C-alpha cells in the first residue's frame, strides 16, 4: 500500500483526474481490507491482562492505569452471577479499555462510572461520564463510526450479537449502554 501511495504521489502531476480517483478508491479498498483483517486477528488475541487474572481483576488494573494517567475518578460496580466465555471476556475487556481511553482522550470528564453485570442469559455494561458530551446527529455518527475506537467497539459488540445505545448532548456527558447475550456459557 505504501508503494502504491508513493507511485501515486510521484505520478500525480501526469495523471488524469479520473485515474487519480480510481487509484484512491483502490487504496481505500485495500485499507478497509487491512483493517478488517487486523480486527479479525486482534479479536482472537487474548489480552496479556487476562492471562493470569480474571476479568474483574484485569478491569481494576485498567482503572488503576487511568488513575495514574489522568485526574479522572473511576467508579465501578461489577456483579458476576456466572462466568462468561473467554471470548466474551476478551471483547468486554477491550470495550472497557476503549471506553476509558476515549474518556481520557476526548471527554474532559472528572468522573466515570462503569457498571458490569454478568447474568446467566445476558451481560449489561453501562458507562457514564460527566464530560463535555457530544451532539448525536447523523453527521457526527457518520464521521465518528469510522474512527478506530468507536468502530472497534461496534465491531466487537456486533460479533457478540449485542446492542449499543448512546445517549449524550453537548455539555451533558455520555451514557453508553451495551447489552450482550451470554450465549457462550462455561
């Protein structure tokens, strides 16, 4: 892909505009294929944080990292009436990791709350922050859904057959609710 982009840059001045558009379209398709392949590969990796710990301990270590890197106070409530499959744990860990990363990077929040409830039939994950929020209009959703963090969360939730609900308004924080069927029982 890098070589194709380099050729495009070098030949740009002599190319017809429709050829340039075709080249960019091909590069875009290649990029999407690479992203898809990487997501497939990464979704099957077991996080090092989960190798020697259970999901709750791994989440608490994530939160300790947030406290070290930011001034965000993170509150958690984790209730697990049954364990879930390793695949679900990996995706939950990565989703929570992304939520906390987004909080530190974009939210300007001082407080975050994460509630995780694992029941026999379903898993509920709720995230709240008191940050700057966002306008959830169609333009915003179309622009943000292609960003790696948000699209990665959507992708993971979709893999698990779950649903994602986002509530937010400018200067009113963010509430994210995720519901996942616990179909991979241990």
